[in-house]
């Protein structure tokens, strides 16, 4: 009987974890699709009102949807070639890490970046961008 109870609890825990991972991945995919469609309203709908955007590790670059609206609506309007290609995605619980190539102008090479998204209640509440460091001294 104890084994059945442990098995049932394990299945419930596993189901909950898969559900959280699916919810996190869904929110991140929603914002990626809207980003590529240059749709500011759909893009912002994937984020919490108090979202915080960082350059890794802790450099705060934006706080709240209104700062995001100001930054991204201009990008969506002015950068006609703006497009993000997902190269790889890892999901662990409520954390999604995407490896992305971003094109700002088709005449320039794409920029590679890692984006780490933290999701709660179906909304992205933190984003960390990790870019390769260029060290000319090595």
C-alpha cells in the first residue's frame, strides 16, 4: 500500500512539474512569436506588469511593461528586418533558456544571445540576456 501511495505522489509531482514546464515554455514561445510578428500587444501580454529585464548577471535594463513598450515598439516599427531564430531551448521547472540568433538588419551578421526567462502564473517576470564577451587582450 505504501508503494502505491508513493507511486501516486510521484506521478502527481511529475505531472505538476511537466505542467509548470509546459506553461513556462508556452509563455516564452508566445513572446517569441509576437516578437517575430512585430506585434507589441501580443508580445507584452506574455510578461507580468512588473517584469524586470537584465543584462547578465544583474544589470537592470528595463523594469515594467511600459519601459518594454517604449523600447520594443520602436524596434518593431523601425527595424523591418528584426527577427529572432531559436536555435535551442532548455526548460527546467519555471525557467526557460533559449539560444537565439537575432537579426536587426539583414545586411549585418546575426547576434547570438542566450535569454533566460523566469515564469510564474503563465507570465514572464524576469529575463536575463547573456551575450558573449569580447576580450581583445587574450
